C-alpha cells in the first residue's frame, strides 16, 4: 500500500525528494544565517506584495476551511483532512511549545546583527518559538493530502509548488529559518501519509457502498 501510494503520487514525491536533497545539502554547506541572507537579499516589490498573502495558505484556519468544503462533498474525506490537520498541527505545536520552546526567530536572533535585513513595513513578525514552522507544516499536510486524493496525479506538481511557496514565504517574511520550514515540510507530509494510509480503506469502502 505504501509503495503503491508513492508510485501513484510520483509527480509529488519525486520533485519533493529532489527538493529535500538540494535544500538539505545547502544547509550542510551553509549556515542558517547565510541562507537567510541569501533569501532576504533577493527581495522585490512584487514579492513583498504577494508573500504576505501566499503565507496564509499555511494558516490553520484555511486548512480547516478546506476540510469543511471536503466534508460537504464527502464526509469521510473531510474527516481524513481534519485528522491530518490534527496530527500535523499537534506534532508541530508539541515540538514548538514543549521540545524547542523559546527557540529564537530571525528577528530576535539577528537583532544585533550588522547586516541590514529587508523587512516588510507594517508586517507583524514573531520573535520566539521558531522551530518548526507551523505554517509550512500545515501547507504540506494539506497540499500533500489533496495530491493523494486527486485522481489527476500530474497535479501533484502543482500541489507541491504551492506548499513550497508557502514554506519559502515564511523565510522571505523573516518569520522562520530555512531549517524550520524544512522540518515543517517533513512533519506535514509524513502526517498526511500516515493518515491517508490509516483511513484510505475506510474512505474507499464508503465510496464503494455509495457507488461513486
């Protein structure tokens, strides 16, 4: 079942694994400060305008809204989405608030830095509980699950792109380090994998009974 899921969703997993390898190597070669500077230096007016909105794709309220839509069309699929949200956000919050409680976010970490960081004016930026990125966790949990559920598997690339954009937005907006988004993506994706594998037969059984 697990290998079959990976095979069917290769349009999501192959580019995702490649992205994990590339970003993993970058984190091995460069420090989190250097990676932050690389992202921060490549700012633009367009990005400053778009990323504060793109980042909401990883907001928990948005995922719950998506789950409510799924509940309307298929109760069991909607419950699967809510289970994915509960597991991913619960894991993220446990790590953020208990295991790595008080971990400094970029704003606090670099408050005495001589490097002049680009900050979007008027944006509320948090200072602690940086690891892992909750928004990235939620985005990858949601978009990976949608990719697993979508019968048009080639759209997995699109779902992955949206998740990556959300994760990148957290670094661009100076809310998280690259490692925060990196681990958040793993938590979100693995959470949806677990929930999908546990609940798949229950959902399919319902579809078979209704003839859909």
